[in-house]
């Protein structure tokens, strides 16, 4: 596929317009005469045009079965293949000019790398939308194929709207369901409430440049006049930054719309520059619900969703603004629970003694301010009421209390929620499963108060939206418990995921019934496989019992997994122990946090191991569920993988056993095998 | 597993680094004294103070540093002014490096860097290992990470 033809002049002009303007500027400044400037500009333009024509001719993208291939580059050529499964976000943006000439920029994000992995500039808007949809369609299709030909019907049922009737390649476009559309009133609110404190700083910085100029106009400085100017200046600053913030927010969120299509969220927004993009719900790392005192008073909040696709420094354009700019607080929580069902949080606060710490801190700030005021007073030799800031001391206890009051964390069933900040309060929800590492820090000052901060680090954008979820200033013992609890719960979540995934892999060891995903049978076969002890996967904590014990369920190769008789019913069928989790099954799966649990996204994962070869899969893609795999997974399962393929090919199970036995000592070989597998 | 300590010689690396930093910071002062803007004792005192602080920090840092490989995670405990305890779940390890900087090579040490997909603790470094130990640690962590069967990094 080619780019849109209009992109040639646009790109050329975009690149050299600065140069051209500079040329004209130079020409007028140096008296070269306009013809020189025009000539030079024409030459530059021609060169840029030629380059862009070459770029256009070279640039080619193609949607293959598994990857999006982009070949580009005039001087150094680059061929890039991006597997659909790895694509996290597909964003389309069009600014005013691009809209006028009918082109759109498409950006594809994967989790890796520091920049946008696939950037297609520019295609027609229709093509951009097609790309967006097509990538998602093919993503689901690859997933379904990876899941084998058995039953594709289960795919996406958890999300309700996903294509419910298709199989194989002909995956239908999932039904798009509107979640949120901004109303004019809300848009006005976004503008009115999006007061950005940082703008004040910036403006103050800019304005400070004009102070010497202004002071020239001021007559002999009297105290009252100076104070008045300061107050008026400050007021103006606030007003201007507010107006700027309002305008920016208004143009950003004009026509905001959030919808859900299958397993991804889609959004559209923008007045001058139109953005649209997709966020795969399964790649969500963190949800942030933020508000400020004004929003709280009016009962509104903001939701932002972080995925791993956006590298730090580029999230500002799409990532952090990809969610709901403003909505009634209840609505925001409902929307957030649609994405990650974290239940009703009940935050626990830091110890009350910590209020003293904040009190001291603020008192120190007030003292500092007073000191500065005194210095100014002394410097300008006026009789200013420099002790004015001391009045702030009265507010210090209140401020300390508020600061304390708005901190907190809550350990939900599947999520950690943290809350911080009074002026800009952020509630962050992190699924345990997404935790990358847990960091416990204690500064010198914190140690004095015997408190610590626990940070749950995720692969999200991090710095952009204000950092990771952190439980700040909790008692040291509590912090230690929290830290250990978080790592444990991560392990639990992993075990649970694995348990969900693996029964299906073992479905056919002694039972060739491929398309059945009945739980009873799964566990049954699982159990049998376990007693056969054919491979480490079996011992891997497949049945629900193991999901309650955290760490040790991971991979003891030798653990015989015939320990689940607690559930053996009269008919001798072992049923999964759903009671082991605290999930509420009383409600329909769609409205509860199924967390992919109650509804199996990929009941046909079981087929992968064998059907892999049919699809030309190397079993590598075959194994992963919706989230894809990482290397470790592939590695550790390699042996098993072969084992299963072996079964499929009619080779004895003993092969698999050997494989596993070798596994422990033959890591290096294993590695090599993996490489060659790839 | 028991808590593991760094090789004592790492103090030398850190002390050297502190000395370099102290020298760097005193350079302008020394220049000032050389050109007669400052009395001569200023750079000496400042340099000595910086060096003392740096070396003290290095010693305390060594005393504080420990790491531990437990069954499901790698635990690090470090930091003098701000104490930091990090738990890196083995499933989250993306890749592991062992590396040797010039100073480390000078004193015959190496370090091991563990990468995760996180945003803040994207890489944690265990310094002060003998080269063999660093390689062993790398291999061990690799093995454990593989065994831990992380299915999905992000």
C-alpha cells in the first residue's frame, strides 16, 4: 500500500518551510534582493520535493497475515515487521491543514522501544480508519487462529461486544458500543476546570522578564502600590493561565467520544487537530482517576488509562489524554470498573502522627516565605508587612490534615489502589498482575517518623501522568507487609492466570475431544495428566487448589500434582475449586470483574500446541493467550511444547518426559533450541 | 537463601569515585586559590571535607547494601540517605547483564544489571561482585526467570 499522494507536497513544505522563511529573512536583512531569496527557496523546495517523491515511491506498507510490514527510507532503507499481537495502540491524528487536504497520520505503538514503532505519514483519512480497524481485526484473527480452529465463539465474550459469530480469518468487525460522549456542558466544565498550575510558573517566568520594564513606569515605590501591583499581577497570571488552560482543554476534548469495540477502547477527540486511537483493554497497566478541589465540589473527576505502548516523553499527545476528560464521579468510577473491575475501594490512611510531619514541613515553608518577604522588604527598603506570610501558619494544621486525609491505599481483590494529593488528587488502580517490581523507600526524614513509601512499579508511562502508584508515609511495619503482600499477590495472580491457561493445554493428552472446553473435563484430564506426571507443566499448579498457595505453585518439577481430592465429587469428577477465590459469581460475568476468569477468552488455547504446525505456527505464538508471551514463558515451556507436539505427532509421551528431564541441565541447549525455533 | 553481601573491594570503587567527584568539585575552588581570589586553605579544606563525606558515604553504603534471591523474587536493600528496598519478581525479569566498567576492571570487580519493563525500577544494578560471581548470578537469575515462567511482561 502506498501513502496518499497529497502527502508529498505536505511533507516537503513541512520540512523546509522553516528554511524558506529563514532564507527570506536573511534576504531582507542582507539586501540580497528578493529574486535571490525566491531562487534559493525554489531550489530548496525542489530538493525537498524530490526527496519526498522518492520517499513516497519507497514507502510501502502491507498488512500480511501476521504482521504489518513497513518498508521505507530513501537513503538508508528499512524494512520493519510489526506483529499484530504486539501492537498496543493505533493512533490517528489530523491537524487543520491535514484535514483540509485530506490526509491523516497513523502511529502504531508497541510496548518496546523508545519511540513510535510504526509511523505512517500520511494516508487518506479513510485509509487511516481502515488501517486502525484492520489491525484490530487481524489482531483478533491471529489470536483466534492461535487458539486453533476449534471454537472461536468464546473469544471476546467476556467483553460482551466482540465478534461472536466468526472464526478463522474472517473475523467480523466487532460491534462498537458507546461508553461515553462528552456533552457540551461537560466540555465547558473541562475548559473551566482544567486549571494547570504549571502554566502559572511558566507565565510567571515569562512575565518576570517584563518586570524591569514595568518598574520603569512605576513612580517612587510606595508600599501600597507595590502590593497592589503584585496582587493584580498575580491575579492576571492566574486568569491568563486559566484562560489558556481552558482553551487548550476545549480544543483538545472537543467532540470527545469513548467507545468499546470488542477488547479495545476507542476514542476520538479534538477541535483543530482530530485524534482517534485505540487502547487494548488487556494492555492496560494503570487507571488513574484524578480530581481537584473544584471538581470534587462539583462531583466530577477525570479518568486516564495507561498502557505500556507510550514511551516516556510522548505520552502527552495521546496516552494520558486518551481517557475520559471529565464526567460525574460515579460515572468515572463505573467507566473505570468497565476496564478494570476493582470494586469499591476503602482506603486506609497513614498513621495520624504523620500529620505532624506535614505540619512541620509546611511551617518550614512558611518560615522560608517569611524570610524571603523580609529579604525583599530589606532590599527595597520599603516598609512592607513582611510578616504577612506568617498568617499562613494558621492554615498549616488544616493543610497537614488535608494532606494526610487524602493519602491512602487499598488492597482490592485484584488491584492495588492508591490515593495521593489534595490539590490534584490521584487515585491509581494497578492490577496486581501488572506489577513489575515493588520498591520501598525511606528517606532520612521518613525514618525519623518510622514511615516508608511503597511504590508499585508498572510498565506504564510513569513520569508523564505523575508516576507510579505509591502508598506514601505508611508505618514501617505496614509498609513491609504491604511490600510482601504485593509480591505475593503478583505471584497469586500469575498462578491464577496460568491455571486458567493450562487446563486447556492438557485437554487432549488422553482425550481427543478438541472443541470442548467444559470445566469438569478440563480438570479431570488435568488431574490425570498430573498423576501421569508427564511434564513440569502439570505440576505447575494447574488446579484451583494451587492457586491459593502462592509461590510454591510455580514450577516444582517434581511435585506430584495428585493432591486435589478435596473436590472429588461422588461421580469421581474433580471440579475446579472456584471457592478458592473471593470472586462474586452471583452477578453476570459481564458486569463483575471477570478478569478473564469466569469467562474463558480462549477456550481453544488447548489446540494450539498441536494445531500449531497446521497454522505454520511454531508453537510460540500458539501458547500465548491474549496478552502475548515473553521470552521466559517460551523458554520454560519449550520442553512441554515439544512434548505436546510429540503427542500430536503420535510419538510416545515418554519423549516429552525425556525432554523435561533434560530441561533442567540443558538450559543452554534449550536456549539454542528456542532461537532456532524462532 | 541467605542474604548476600557485596565484595568488600567495592568500597574501593566507590571511594575512588567519591575522590574523583571531590576533585572535580574542588577544581574551581583550587583555580580560585591559584589566581589569588581565595585563600589557599579553602580548596584544601573543601576537598578534604568532600572526600571525607564521599568516603564515609561509600563505607556506609557498603554496610547497607545487601541482596537476596528468594524463591519468587530478587530483593535488594540499599541506600544511605534514602533507604531503598526493591523486590523484583523473577517473572518480571526481562534480561540480565553482567558488566564491568573501567574502574571495576581496575579492581577486578563486575556488576550485574537486571532489567524489568517497569518505568521507575527499569534496571537494578548489583555492583561489587567478582567477575565469576557476576556471571554466576546472571546465569542463576536467567535460569530462575525462565523457570518462573512469566507469560506476559506488560
